[in-house]
C-alpha cells in the first residue's frame, strides 16, 4: 500500500512540476558544457598570462595536459610593470593575442580599469564553480573596483613568523605585532623589502593600523629591519640566526628545503586573527580578456581552474589556501577567522602604495 501511495506521489503533476526545472537545468548546463568543450577543441589552443610562480606554472601545465591533451596551453610568465604597457601597445595596434589572465591582483585591477576584461561570472558553466556561496559571495571574492572582472582564487591569511626559542609564544599571544617594536629585536627582523611591490609591502597597512601612531615609522627606522629581495634570502637570514622574526612569505614554503635537510627550528606563525594577519589572494587572480582569440578554450580554462579538483591541487602545491570554502586549508589552522575585520592590502584603494612611498623616504 505504501509503495502504491509513493508511486502516485512521484507521478503527481505537482511533483513532476517541481522536479522538471532542476532536471532541465542540469541538462542545460551539461549541454552547454559539451558544446563549449567541442568548440574549444576546434580552437585547439589558448594563451594565458600567468604569474612567475614556478610551482603554480608547472602544476597548471602538467594538470592541463592530463585533462585536455587536445588543447594546447601556452603559458607566459608576466610582470605587470612590463606586461601592461606591452598589452596597451598591442591593443592599440588592433592585436588581441591573450585569452586569460592568471596572475597578481595589482596588475589585474589596473587592466580591468583600462577595460581589457570581460565580466567573469557569465563564463562559469559548471554548477560547482558558479555558486557564489562557495567563494564567500561575489562582492568579497572579486578584487576589481566593480567586483565583476578579477576573481581572487586564493583566500590566504598571512602573518609574520618567528623562532619560538627566541621569542616567547605567550608574549606573542599577549602583545601581538607590538613585539616588533621591542628594542631587543632591533636588527633581528628580516623583511621582504616593503619598498617594492610584493608580499613585504602587503604588511604596511596592517602594521600602520596595529602599531599605533608613529609605530610603522619606528619599526622601519629605529628597529633597522633587514630588507631582502627574495624568500630564499629571508629564509637563510632566519635559519642562520641573524633574524628571529620574518616578515615575508609562509614558513612551510620558505623553509621547505631546510626542513628536508633535517634542520629543526621551532617556527610558528604569529596567528590568523585580524590583529596580526592580513588577508590576500597572493599572486593568484583570474580574469578573461575581451576580444580574445580563443573564447571557448578560455571558458573551459576558467571553469577548470576554479574547480574543486584543481584548486585543491594548487593549494597543496603552493601552501596557499584556496578561497573556495570546500577546499581544506593548505596548512591546518591557517584559515581566516570568521567575522573579523581583516586588512585587504591588495584592494585597499591605494593605501599600500602611499605607505610604500613613505617607507622609501624613511629608508631610501
């Protein structure tokens, strides 16, 4: 009897009416995806401007070749300072050579402002990618002024790290970033040069907010931090004991070769709260160029790159947390704390640039 009732319910007009839209929607995206894939294979290639991060580049090339061997992926590492002028010259001459941007947010924001990109969300076909809730809402996930062109694919939290044998974890917990101003650590802080664009400068807005009036100036001048131009130099300075606090990348990546060599240091991050860390998308944003030569292949790439599978692999390889909420943190306990007011230096309206110029005056 129960089976008969259930059968009647399943065949009822109301049930069929409710089920039909979902089924039709599923068929619709699958049909669209298959058509896009077929067109992309006809195009046969796509051209991507990517970040200089070699780990990210290698993973993209290897994984794409495995998933889409019949579509050639042309990756070119670019730096915004030289790439954007080149791009402007090309477009002025009527040459539209690029399909996808997969690099840092600063240059991407400037490119968006110049009108080089198409809105990104309409490119998404796969349901797992097009759900804004997965990304924390589109308004928060996009880094351009209009919040429609440049998607931040990393949702990372960065804080300084330190030698817990030289700096008390209890003190870090109690004082936070103000530890940086202790005369005891003068000349013992290594900092990825904040006068340059990059991870060192991303800390400026955070330090300016948290160290109090005149705190940033005191840190830059009185504490005489050691400015370096790459992560390896920062790691070496730290491991050799010349510095006990590092303001650069993340210890898991910076110190990887030393860990593998068996060198043991009690290294800890200062934390993940908004009082000691800033939030960023690192050097990983995604955008698609307008008037691009391979629109279907670039659409496939956009869906592929933002998928759970690729974002998980990327997070594991680079130690950067994906912005996707369904991808586990790259390092346990390194995720953002909900409800906190984080500094977002990569879209702070020029505040970081102003502070960078100020640091250049203090430390020419």
